[in-house]
C-alpha cells in the first residue's frame, strides 16, 4: 500500500517541522530519535502522500521549496490544533458531565415536566444545571435509556404493567400522580358524544395509541377486555396523546388521555368523561435512572428527586 493509500501519519508533521528548522537530515533524525535512513523514508512518505516535493535536496542544508514554505504554516497550524485537543476534549467532557440528560414522553414534556423541574431546581445542591431534554414516544425513550444516551427517564407507569427497563439495572422514584380517563367531545346538553358505557353499535370509535406509546401500553394492558366488551374499535391510531386530544376535541371518538394534559378542557367542558369511574386508570409518574453511579451533577439531581419524593 502506498503512503497516499495508507493516509497521513501525524508523526510526519513533526518530522517535517524538525527538518524545516535545520535543513540537516542527520541532526533532524537525531532530534526525532531515529536513524537517518528511517527519518528520510518518513519525509519522503509525507511528500508522496501530498504528491509534491517539500525540500530541495540539491542544496546543503536542504531548503524548503515554495510548496514546502506554504506547507510549513499548514503543519504548524495543524500541530497547534492537535496539541489543543486534550484541553478541548476535557472541556466538552466537563460540560457534558454538568448537563442533565433527560428523556420524557411527549405528554409529560408538555404538561408535568416544566413545573416539576422548576420546583425541583430549588432543592439541587449547587443550583440549577443545564438540561438536555429528549421528548419522544415511550419506546424511543426506553431505547435512549438502555443505550446510555440519557441519565433519566420520566414517564407514566402502573404497578401491574412491568417496565421494559431491567429492574436490576435501573432505579426509579415516584415523582407524581396522574389518571388516564376516557373522554369525548360533548353533545348537546353536555353529555358525551361517544361513550364506553352502554350499547353503542356497531362500534364505539376509539382514538387509539400505536405500539410505541407508553400510555397505549398501559391502556391496552389494563383495559383491553373492557374495551372489547364495549365494542370499541380503533377509528384512528397515533403515537401522541396530544394528537388524540385534538381528534377528541373534534368529536372523532373516545380517547384515553392523562388528566394532566387536558385539565383545562375538562374544566371548561370542551371534553367530558366518556365512561364511569370504572374506566379511570390511576397511574404514577416515575423518574427512572441507571443503577450505576452517575456524574456528580446527576447524583445531585437524584438526591433532590429523592428528597422531594420523600
């Protein structure tokens, strides 16, 4: 393989700069702690990689060609940048360690997280930290957690629906409570336009969640049999509770939504419950973390979470 095919070795830059300083191959080779033949081969390899001649070897000492003069400034700049990389890398690592990386489901990102985080920041040792928030469907949030891309995961949960995060590798704290309620747009008189109570044939239009949704996972696990008995049939499927809320407001069917996401719409009557209390699903809002130690900022955040939950 030729030097050009193999790529450049950064040691060649140091060789080049050593030789350009003196023009003496023997002295430069000694400075680089190698034999002159080996040193000469490396200088030649750099020239072959560039495809140009850098030194005029017909003079004693050797002098830089015009291209060599240009490349000297390039090499010096490259070496300065390379030497600064450790400090830059440490700076990036320090900034990353101080940043809280949180994945949260879309519904909680809109409703619960802003106020909860604001209240929690007053408890954090050293004050608020920068936050990198990833808002996504539950399946993607779990993947981010399992791959170590985030330190924390905020989501709805229920004790009868096991988490897909391995319990031996993750801890969690209950940081809030919520409820999933079937709702519909109202008909005249304030009654629900669609209801899960009573016979509504041929089917009750259900605004359903896709398999990627955490709320959908809870509803499907805990109410699948009841929904089948109520003749509920999917009329629309979506990842996000916010999308299904919009469809429910438009009168397209019944959607199970977190109370935290639709409190205003329930209060002013734009949405009404589409079934009795037996349909209500009480859920926890949990914050998960990996069991292994976190950076200092992450551990300080977790202590504040534990104190708040306690």
